C-alpha cells in the first residue's frame, strides 16, 4: 500500500475511559467512545511543549493543555448523556468534558498512542 501524504491528517481513534463505578466501591468501569484527531505538525508539537514548560502556575498549564486538546480533537462519536441520548460535539460540551480527570487522561493516552504508531488499547 502506498503512503498518502496530505496537508491535513484527520483520523478516528477509540478512547477507553476508566471511571469509578458508582455502584461498586473500589471498582472501575471502562467506557469507550471515539474521537477524530487532527495530527499536529512537529513544529506545532514543539511549540506546544516549549509553551507549556515556560508556564509557572498550575492554572496556566491546565489552560494551555485544554487549548492543545481543543486543537487536536475535532469530533467525537458514542458520547451520550445519562438518558442515553447523543451529546453533540462542540466547544462547550468538549470543554465541559475536559473538566473530568478520567476523560482528559483517556484523550491524552489515545492521542499519544495514535501518534506513536501504537495500536489502540481496548479492554485493559
């Protein structure tokens, strides 16, 4: 198969998210949804890392990380509310979801695996 070089690289990737089980103390539930990532250039990734390292407060670093995730995540699928109705992807819903530590961790891990050429880890 030939390598296809494009200016904009968008791709879907599964995101496992491990959350505390509300019904079983000390247990974890794993839920999965999909996100559409936009691969960033090396220059953008270096600028992101340099920018992060130049920040001194935890708030500045958290804001910087959220802004980065808003750049690399373009869409989602299989995200539903408590009533099982789909939650649309937009800046407001994505920013709200980023407030949950397990959601952020899942996104970070999935993006790192995808850009490093690792297969998606599902089911542990």
